[in-house]
């Protein structure tokens, strides 16, 4: 296995990990702007390495489950597993459907008494990136909100529900009326498209983001909208009428593309201008 992430150790693999695909000058720009393309927040207090992410597109995440441990996933993402893993469906009803996950989750449990077992999963959407988030970290303080359908799996104490937002932000801010609300002290895994970056906002700090590119944000972050410019800018700049304004404190995770845009391009609804 190879990994895109320099801080994730591999299971029984002595090969060096792959460095970040960014030069030194580019890294300085990222640091100066406050953005970070290292989106993994390593869980504190977790004994040993529990997962590894491999590949660049359509990534695969492999989990190590100790005896009695369980992994919760959305339906249909299991790629392969060792023989000691037992799946069991969990009906979640309307809450799962409203949050974009379907009515059932799947719980994979290691039923062995002494032996570690392994299971590999991959997001349902082609080209997706896997984004691990430690909910117990100070960046999230146990609660995270994200786009519908972003959740793919969780390890430990994690609860996924639907969250309803009213006002102009939900209509024009790119997040919709219903988002996913993820809470707990475990690790949640999200699915992103394109390049995924994160930024920690200080109290009162604001950033402006394209409405199509918001993936997840800490519950402490406030979302609103800002007009994308004057009339000429709105008509000709390609950003629509509004952009999304996010105000800290808290962590924001942004993706360079999203599922619906990619579907529109493939279906011919949206055309890409090639110069």
C-alpha cells in the first residue's frame, strides 16, 4: 500500500510514505494564508494505528479492528475484509434518508477473541477522497456539520443525525435546508471531491468560499452569505449571486469540487470551457 498522507503509518509496510505534492514555495503560501492541505486530525489517546488511507483518487481506507471492536459505515462501501468480520444492518429511518445516507447503516464487528481483523472500504462516489476527522480534538469539540451525504464511516462514539437550517444561508449559501450533524468523541470519515483543504478560523475571523465548495465546518462556525459583486460581476464572473461567508472560531474543511458539479459535467448539463 501507498498513502497520500505523511502522518499515517501503514500496516506491515516498510516502504516510505509518499510526500505531499507541493513545492516549498507553495507550502509557504499555504502557511501564510492559513490553509492546510494536511486534513487529518490524528486521534489522541488511540492505541496504535487503526486505519490507513491509500490511493489518490477513489481512495481506499483500511481499518484494523481489535477483538470486539466495531466499524459503522454507510451502505455499499465495503471493498474487502478478512474472514473474522461480521456485518449487521442498522435501520436508522428518516433521519438517515434526510441527511443523504439512506435508511440503513452497516456495522462491521470483529467477532474473534484474540485476533485483529481488517476491513477495507471505499466511498460510493467515483474519484472521492477520504477525510478523517477526530471529533474529540479542540478543532471540533465533539460536534461537526457537513454537506448531505458526506459521512461514509465512523470509529468509536459517533452519532449522525439530520440538522435543519433556515434563512438565506440555507437557500443561497450552498448548504441546503438539511445538513448532516455529526457528534461524539470518536473519528468520523467524510467523502470529498477534488483537493481537500482546511483552515482554522480565529474568533471573528471571516473567509469567503464558493457556495459549491463547502464540505464541513465546526459547529462553532457561523454561516451567512455575501453578494458576489456588482451586477456585472454577478452576471459575468461565474460565481453566481452569492458566496458563502464563514465566521470563526472553528475549523472549516473545503473541497475544490463537489459531487453534483461532477455529475452535471458528465451528463452534459455543465460544459467545461477549454482554452
